């Protein structure tokens, strides 16, 4: 039986960055916002029945998530 052993050092994945000014982190946040904000907005608009309030809640929730 032929088995291969892989160590963590052989992976191409880089460790997550902790630098809040990293361009990569900003890009990841942008991608996440673009992917999820429409669904969140639609859900909030359905709950509040008010587009302006839904948009404000979306931005506040996203800002709060980034602050933690």
C-alpha cells in the first residue's frame, strides 16, 4: 500500500493576516459585503417594510461586525 504523508508546511495556504490595514483583508471584506449584502438587505426590507431603514440597519450591522 502506497501512502503519502503531508505536513502543514506543505500547504500553499498562507496564515490569516492580523494587520487591519492589509489590502488582502480589505479585499476579503469587500468580497464578503458584495456577496451577502443583497440578501441581508432583502431580509431586512421584508422585516421592516421600509427600504431606508433596511439600508441603515444593514450598514450599522456590517460596521458592528467589523468592529468586533
